[in-house]
């Protein structure tokens, strides 16, 4: 398939797994760009003229709204979109859709008043070891396991909080959004795209200019997506140099856009 890489909107989302799906968090930031520099997007419920922190529920609803609109977008989310192959094998999961459906049963972090830590304490039947890494994580020097909860700023909590919202978006507008690379490595020209990103490999390219770390991560993702697309580089990142077997693994585990 011919890659058509022109988008109307480039979205960067810095994510947080703290508190509940309804909590407004400083660590949840959204930036978007069209032809110019990215601008901060405030939560739609904010009073006019004010910036208002997002909740995870609002971000999912906003992405659904974007998908139903006229503008074709590519959105980079700052959390893992799937788990290592060992997890799939351990629990008898054969596809990413199976994984999503199974995950929301055992980790219903999208439900009201539910913390990731609550489910961890209750003893979910679905677990993993911090030693388990996805293939894309083994290709980087700093990416951590999706099961490593210890320490500040780990991706594990964001991932466990964010995956149910992928399931929600897919159920709402799956025919309009291509989840890369689970739906294939090539992007249909009619579809918007949601992909995993890792802001740590992008943020130092751009000056902070007064943004806090969460704002700057979202800004950096949106700007990098726009520049990569407009400069003709994005197609290369959408086709990392993987063997046929590695591609099959990544179609279950996911891949970090920009790692090649």
C-alpha cells in the first residue's frame, strides 16, 4: 500500500496514571499543531479563557470527537499500548483485540473511583515481572518494562490506566482510527492514527520556552510528528527495520514510533 502521510492535525499527549479516570491532573497535557507550532489544548469543560487540566476520561472523549470530525489526525500517546509477548502466551491471548478485551476485565481502571494501585492491592489475576520487556524496549537504552511500578515517572501506571481507553476508542470509532502497528504497518489514507511515543527521545530537540515538563513532552511529540511528516521522514519511522518474525511480534506488543 502506498503511504499517504499528509495529516490535518498532529497531536501530542503526555499521560498520567495517577488517581482516577475523572481526576484532573497536571501530568495530563495535550498539544496540537496544524501548519504552525503546537499549541496547548485545554480541557473542553474549562471556563472560557482559562486553562483547565484534563482527566483521562476527557482525553478519550476528545479523541473520539476528533475521529468523528473532518480532520485527519495522528496522535502520539505517552504510554505503552500493549504488553510483552510473554504476557500473551501466559494468558492465552492471540490478538491485540483479545488483549484489550481481556485487560479491561482484569484491570478496569476506566471505571469511576478506581485507582491503578487499588487493583494492584486487590490482586488482579493478570500480572507480569519488571524483567519482562517488549522488543521495542530492548531496542532502546532507557525504556522501562510496562510492569515496573517502582520509582517516579514509570510508564507502568500510565499504561495500566490508559489501555482501557484504547479499548473504548476502538469500540466507539474503530473504523475511523488506525492503531499502529496493530492494524498494520501501512496507514490507509482515509484513517486517523494513534501510535505510541516516547517523549524522552524527543524533548531535548526543542527549547522549553516556559513550558513545564509535562507540557513540553506533549509539545515535543506534536512538533516532531508535524516536522517528520512535512519533511518526509515519518514513512521511515513507520517501517522500522524488522525481520518478518520481529514484525509479527510487534503486531502484538506494539512499537514506539521513532525507534528504528
